[in-house]
C-alpha cells in the first residue's frame, strides 16, 4: 500500500498569523464582555488552544464532541452529542470553534442547539471554511481560510486519526 501524498496548502507561519488576526477580531467583537469559547473535538483542539491564547477577554472554555448516526459509512446529517458543554449558556456570549466547516451540518446542529439555550450572542469561528460545499444555510463569522477543494489534514484535521500534529495545512491525496 502506497503512503498518502501530502501537499502543503498553508504553511505554519501563515496559520499562526491568521489565528492572531482572528483573535483580534473576536476580542474586538466581545470587548469587555465575558465569553464562553466552545471547542468542537477532536479536530479543533489545536486551533482552539492557539486561538484562545490570542483572546484578551474574560474567558471560560468548554468542549463538545458530536457523533453522527444513520446508514452508510459517510458522516451522517443527524447529529447527537457524545459530550455536551457542562455550563449554562443562558445569557452568555458564546463562540463555537470548529476546525473545518464544509457541508455545514455539524455546525448548523450546534448553532441551532445552542440558540435554544438562549445565549446573549452566538458566533462561529472555523480554521477552514469550505463554503462551496455548503449544504445548509450557514455563515462562519470568523473564517480562518476559505479553501475550495481537497481533503485537508494538519493542525488538528485528520485522516483516520493521522496527521493532526502537522503545523501547517496540507492536502492529502490517496
């Protein structure tokens, strides 16, 4: 079996520079207000860690993990929590942090679910926004990079639990 081919799409320095910009933009939106930052596991953990270190805010961190259910081997459109937040979101500013938003089903599920919990403000940040693949109406408030194609790995994104540790973003070709 041949090893997958990795082609660098975004170098580590560009990833870090963009995260710092996003941190400034997010801090400006929520200036002077507490924020609950919610990491979507597993893929967003590296982006999340670097991003929250760029936020000069009164910050609480939370983690969620989603599971899909339905027939077939591809990711289903039906989502459930494998792990939910542990604090109330009622009346709070909430930032959901994803690694990648493509079809939008997972992010849409999270945003709809969290809106039902009456947050004061709700926003979405994603390291990668593949909006051309969107299947649901959804806007990423704080997109890191707009990428159109390719199977991406690195910086938390994986293929079969591999390549998350890469410092840049790479296209994987099998």
